C-alpha cells in the first residue's frame, strides 16, 4: 500500500483551482442574474433583474476584494461585447447608455458594503445584512437615477428608474439577507 504525500505546492495548486472554480461559478451566477431579466419598455429602460441584489450580497459572501474582482470581470466581459448583461446585451454602449449609473455603482459597491457591514453594530447578522444591502440599494438608485436623469430629466428618471423597483428590491433584499448565517 502506498501513500501519497501532499507537498506545499500541491496544496497551493489545489487551493488555486478551488478559487478559480468558485470565481467561474460566481461569474456564471452574475451572468444568469442579468440574463433572466424583464423589460417593460413602456415603463422604463431599466430591466427587472436579480443582479443588483446578488452584487450587493457578494461582498458579504466573499469579502470586498474578491467581490470587486468578480464584478469587475463581469463588467469587463460585458464591455467587450459578450451578450451577458440584461437582455443578452453587451458592448461599451451599456456603459454610456441610460443604465450606466447603476453599473458604475456595481463596481464600487464592495468598497461600500463590506466596510459598512463590518462597522455596523447590529448583532443579528441577517438584519445587519438586510440593512447594509438596503443602503447599497438606495445608493445604487441614487447613482442610477442621477445618470438616467441625463437622458430624461430627474422627475421622469425617478418615475422610471426608482419607483417601479422599490417593492421588488425590498423582497429581493429579504431573500438575500436570509442567506446569511445568523
């Protein structure tokens, strides 16, 4: 009977493969969360997706650095034209069009969410997660509506880029906060 001794380099390689596999799965989850979208063009140019709430959950799950890299990779793939963002769209126009403000906040959200979660003094981790992701959602609306207002004015941007989404986002935040171990 022979035994195989694991060397430090074998362990390190195994850890890297595990991290790469996790990164690929996260990227796939981001893609799917955007592809499963509902457009209501008569109401808004902003689609209904699970993507924002998943993005706000990632820093809680992975930490700010890994979450940032995952989100940046996804946005880079979309910018390069891969049809992976909402409505199977992609390309640089997504980053200058009406929904660009929301996308910009996606990129900086790990640097808001992770430190806020660490500093917020709420014992119940699910309530803390809900609160932090709720703040992130509000900031995302501010960035998104501000950019959208360039295309349609502030009042119309609030009517089209905020109001139709508030209730749905509330329930999605409840769902994602329930995934946090208490």
